[in-house]
C-alpha cells in the first residue's frame, strides 16, 4: 500500500525518529492468566510438513468459534524463507477483509518500523498468533490461542527464521508462555524453538501511547544487535 511522504514522516515522528529512521509500540490485551496445556510443537515431534499443506489447513480451520465470525483466515505475508519473523496478536477488521496481516494505520507503522531497520515487508514474514479476527476487537480467549497455536509453531518451524520479533504483549506472553507484562519481558533475549526472540511493543500501543515510542525504537535496535551476533 503506497503512502505519501508526509504520512511516512508522520509515522516516523510518532516513533520519535528523525526523517528516514523509525519507531513503534502497542496496547491491546493482557493475558492475565495463561494456562495453556504444554505445547505439542516440539520440532522433533512435528510430522514432515509443507507450506501449502499448512496454508490449506489454516484456510479451512474450524477449530474454534472464531471461524463463525471471520470473513477469511489471515495466514501471513512475506518470504517463507525469511530471516526475520514478526508476530502480532490477531487480524483486525481490515486484515479480515483483505486477508493480509497488519494493514491500515498499524500496518503502515509496521512498514515504517521495518524500513527503519532497512528491511521490507517482502523479505520478512509477518503473521499473528491468531489467524482469525477477534469480534469487536476483544481479547483472545485461551482456548482460541490454544486452537491456533500449532499453526504458528509450524510456520516458525518451516520458515526457520534467524530472529523472532513479537509485536505486543499478547504475542510475547503467548509464545513465551509467561504472564509477565511486556515491560518486564522487553530488553532480554528470549528463545523460541532455539531461535532468539525479542519482544517489542506493537504498533497499536505506539499509536496510542507515543510517550513510550522511544522504548520501542530501543527494542528494535536491540533486536538488530542480537541479529548481527546470531547471523
Ligand atoms: N493487525 C494485525 O494483523 N495484527 C495485530 O496484532 C494488529 C493489527
């Protein structure tokens, strides 16, 4: 989606970044209690998988109530061999309509965050914890996260990224199976499937809480440093 230079600068300013660099943040839910059963997505336990098989399963998925309210599933977008994987919470209304993650205002901000990291949407892979829209933008229920979890774990195993970035608290808490706030999770190198995982505020938080914007940019710079060390 093309955006004007003024809009781009607006987003960059919102991130607290001068001219061609970027910024972020996130709001949304807090999972106050995660009691997910142990994940079955032990890489060794996964059967031989394929991207197309996985995509078809997601398209047809009826494992939770969200299939009754979605227009379509949102599998994810980008390079299936990406070095960077960005994982948000769930598609919103626009994403549900277009079948693409992170579009609209939050999407533009994410694109700018990537640009500031000298990355493009085409070279990374962007997806969500949930592949279906949450009605009324409500928080995800534990059973919905559980129903969708293996899809994401299989995407990660297939892509085999060098770096995982969670966008927002729900995404971080879900992948790490922790209840800590994003404030406590940020600034550390976590691991998921033996890959470094960095938690970053999501674009929505950034748009709602510009005061925290510089922290988001710090988190991205931290992610870049970690990536360079692990490359
Ligand atoms: N759009 C997405 O696709 N995911 C989010 O978490 C927020 C907006």
